[in-house]
C-alpha cells in the first residue's frame, strides 16, 4: 500500500475532505444552469412543433428554424455543458474554479446572449445578432477564464482537461466563423452562406459538444456502468482524430476545397468509430447489467451518433444539395446525439447532486434513499421513450418530406421535454422515501 | 485486549460498516469490497478503505458515514479513515 496515496479522515469533526470533492462549487451554481437549460429545452421543443413542417420542406435556413435550433444548441446544450463542467471539471482535476461569482455572471450573460440571439433570429434583426454575439463571446470567454486554467495545476484528470479545453477552442472557432455570417448581414463583407453555416455547425457540434462529451464521458460512463476494467488506450486517438477532422473540414468548406472536405469528413468518421468501439467496450464489460432510463437514453444517443455519421458521410460523398437530408442529418446530430446524451446524463447527475445536497450528511441512517430512489421511474421511461421516438421520427419524417409526421414527432419531443421538466422539479423538491 | 475481544469488536465494526450503503450503486461498502482493513487499538479504530473512483463526488459522504457509524459504538473513542488508492478498486472486488 503506497503511503503517498493515503489520506486520513479522522474523528472528531476536523476530518479532511476526500481529495477533489472540496473543489466542487455550490449546488446553486450548477442548479441554476440546469434549471435554465431545462426551460430552454421546453421552449425549443415547443418551437420545434411550430417549425417542424418548415424543416420537412427543407427550410432549415429559415430564421424561425435557426432561432429554434439555438434554443437547443445554446439554451439546452451549452448551458447544460457549462453547468455540468462547473461540477465535474473541478472535482475531476482536484482544482476549483477561480471564482464562483464569475460563474454566476457568465451564466447570466450566457442566458441574456442566448435570448438576444433567439429573438434576433426569429425576427431577423442583424443588430441584435451582433449584440448577441458579443454577449455570448463574453460568456464563453468568462467561462474559459474561470475554469480551464485549472488544468495547469492539476495532478489528475489531465485527459478530461485536454478534451474540455479543445472543445472550448472549437467553440471559439465556431463563434469566429459565424461572425463572418453576421458581418455579411450587416453589409460588411460577402461570404459563402452555406459554407459558413456548415463550418459553424460542425465546429459547434463535433468540436465543442462531442469533444466535451468524449472527455467527460470517459469519466462518467465507466463510473455509472461499473466498467472500470475496460481497455481505454484508444481514448487518446479520439480527440486528435475528431479535432483535426473538424478543423480540416471547416477550413476546406470555407476555402471550397473538395479534397479537404472529404479528408476532414474521413477523419471525423474514424474518430467517431474509434469512440463507438470504446463505448461498446464500456457497455459490453459493465458489471451493472440492467440499464436504467438514463443509460438507455445514452445508448440511443450513440446509435444516433452512428446514424448521423453514416448520413453525413453519404452527403459529403454525394456533394449535391439535398435540403431535407441535410436537415435530417442536423436533427440526428444535434437532437439525436447531443440532446439525448445530455438528457441521459441528466437522469444520472441531477438525482446524484440532489442526493449530495440533501442526504449526504445522513449516510448510514435507515431512511436515507438511494440516488436512484429520487427518480420517478415510469416518468423517466416515458420521457426517454418520447424523446427518442420523437427525435428519430422527426429525422425520418424530415428526410421523407412528411410535414404532418414531422409535427407529430416534434410533439412527442415537446411532451418528452415536459416530462423531463416535471421529473427534475420533483427530484429537486420532492421527499421520496427509501425504496423497499 | 484479548484475541476474543478483539475479534468481537472487529465484528461489531464490520456489522456497522455493512449499514453504510454506496448511495449511487445501492450496495453496502463491505459488499462492494471498498473496505480493505479494520484495525483496533483499545478505543481507536482505523478503517482502511478506497472508493470506486478517485475524486468520487460521493466520497466525502461515504467516509463521513463510515466515521459516524463506527463512532456510534459505545467503546469507540477515536475513528480514523484512511483512504487509499493502491490497490485501485475494481468491480471484481464485489463480494
């Protein structure tokens, strides 16, 4: 037994904290992010019901659709990622954020920026778009300043730190790219609109969201599945493949270099396949055989990632505009992959954090619930089924150009989002007893 | 302390630790194989244990639960919980 690895927790109550957990922020900081993210999810899914027929007609460049898209990408996904990172990143690296006050400030600016962007795109006001860009840039910059430099002082969790840093760098690039689009609207210059949107979307979804998920998931998935013994050496290749792929693809799209586009797409595909192989090892080698609602949604998210990758490759090779298939690809990537993954993880970490906040001082007492007892299981399964079926149904209906089908599928997503909001409100304020 | 008394007290501590449940997994820390050793010297109890993952967010709650449960034994005057990472926990350690 190595003495250097030994930490003592002695009575009486001057006990030291378990290394890493002292770096966790207050429950309020994470809670406000998650509450706002759920509100955005609900707003976005209601908006999706409105714009679903437009999507089925291939109108993914219509301002209303772009506004709804950003309810999901900035409101739901980015706010969720920032909230989760404030909890997970300091604990994993053992170094706290610089300032919790800055965390609250960046949260407020992110919400204001997202609201401004959604309003600006819905009614198409370029000045509002520019103001939103400034606010969002400040929010992302503030978050990065507050959290990411901790990596320099970390003695563990370096891979997670590298993935999160790379993800934020990609988000910064995505923001610079989209600034070109805003500048075009303001009459400052001319750019290839479709190329800018493609580069922006891939940098945001593959670069920011996926790299962050790979980094954070490398810690969470083995923990939740109890698959610590899974071979992870391939993990070091996923980031370089995805990161290089998305940068090469975005640059080639902007420069209109077809071989570069294909090379970037191939690198991203390879990265995704290596990642899915790693995830398959986690799932196959798990000690916990039964998958709960959260982990089941995560598995559906991985299936969506595979489908999105296959469709994306087909579209890249075809190299002919197909608005409906492009929209279906975006739905599989944004909703099927990132939204469902985030919702699956919510079903794990929201009860987890609530339990820590409310019951951690009572371990050993007979009436203390388990983390899983905080969830209403039928509601969780219903939420997962509605979101998964709605998302896959929406992608299918949009690909086939079925407006009515798309609206029904979007309604399923909206009901799933409402179920999620009800679930997590119940987790936060309910008083469940110990399960038998 | 006679060997019989020592064994009896170790059993008492062991039974108390069986009541400390990992709240995420829903299994006692004894059954999970997280407790490596229990040492007793008069009223001083030292529990050597690990966690399922380093930097586990529930770690503080679990070690405090261990301390509280062992302290509740009448003859215990001091509890020390040593967290170790070597050997690292593995699902194969589940009993």
